[in-house]
């Protein structure tokens, strides 16, 4: 296991290197000049020249990249061109919010999608199967913004059970924090649960027809033991991959849901940075997201080995 883990970590280094080159190169294609944005409406040529020199915008692109990589390796992502705040502080403020929201969403998705997929496969052709497939179709087809508005109308306006918007950190009040994030987490987890259900059902149907499952049944094992110990462990491999990828997507793709519920998360940060031509923030946020994405894939690879003993060889 340690050899496998070390080999996978070594493989991540060139991947992150090429990702950093891609991020920095694509950044140069964004329209607009950050120096002009920072100079304000007057746009004094002397001020613009000073800004270019201060942020090394007058240097060739390869030189700018080298300085940026040196800063990243030392934990310095630069300074926001818009509000003069270190990018590291902005990421430290916004990332935990989206991490909490994404973690709750993926937990909800797993708690709903995997059991529904298993039941649908085991009860194939029954009312349980049709009901699970109807749920999956509803989850995939329902727009997040519409579901969010409906939940706010029902649980906040009509029943008054949950706050309609805002965010409370876990460190301040964990009950209020969960109350403020449970609705947006369900909105995000609903669609993922539908996708997980379909993949779990498909994997389970394939595994249930395998020889070792028939052998286990022929030995007289309980049906629950056959499904949970033999079939489900082998069917979870593609589901783990999908879950890791979806969690990574949530960290950067929860913009609309965060807007509806007024949650100051990671997605809103990068959208504002793109509109404001805040290059340093865009680079820092995208690199952080890519690193998390790659790390989640590494965790998924480790989970494969833990779930499926056949892969340990």
C-alpha cells in the first residue's frame, strides 16, 4: 500500500506542473488589462507604469510564470488586484464554506443514491425499481435554481423552519451552520444522488449476474450477506470514482446555488475575480481547485484498494 501511495504521489508532480502552465497560459487570454483596471478612471500613464512594474506585468510571460511558481511553492499566491488582500487569505476564508457545503451535499447524495440504486437492482422490475428510476429522472431533470427557490418558499417562508439565506460558520454555532446549509446541500446533492443511483444500479445488475454471486447463493448464504459483502463491494468501484469527481465539481460549480442562498463560497469568489479581471485570484482559485481535484482522484484510487481486495495485487 505504501509503495502504491508513493508511486501515485510522484505521478501527481508532473500533472500539477502542466496544470500550472495551462492555468497561467489561459490566464493571459482573458480580455482586459489589469493595470488599467487598478489605475481607476483617470488612468495616469505614470501610475499605470508603476502598477506594471510593481506586479511585474511589464516582464515577459515566462518570467512572470517563474515568479508566480516561486510564490506558490512558498505559499504566496500573490495579492488581489482589486481589494489589495492576499489571495491566500481570500482562499482561506471562502474555501471552508464551499467545502462544508460540498461535503454535506455529497453525503446526502451517497445516503440517497447508493441505497436507491441497490434496491432498484435487487428489486428489478418491481414497483421499487420503477420508483427509484422515477426519482433519478426527477433529480436529473430538476433545475437547481427552481428547487432552491421552492425549498426556500416551503421551509423558510411557509413553515419557518430554516433560514432563507446567509451562512453561519461551524466554529460559531454548529446548529445554525447546519440549518443555513442543509437546503443548499440538498439542492446540490439531489442531482448527484440521481446520477449515483443510476450508476449503482447498473453496476449492481452486472455484479449480481456474475459467477461468484451465484456461487455464494448456492452455498446457502443469506441474501443480505450476498448483496452487502459480495456484490456491493465490487459494484462500488465506479461509484467511488464518480463520487470523487462530483465532489471536485461541487467545489467549483456551486456558483448558482451559492447565489440563491447568499452563501459566500468559493464559486462566487472565482466568478467575481473573472469579471473584475483579478488575475491573481483567478490563478490561485483555479490552481487550488485543480489540486483538490487531483487529490480526490488519489483518494479514490486508495479507496479502490480498500473496497476491492482483488486490486491489492
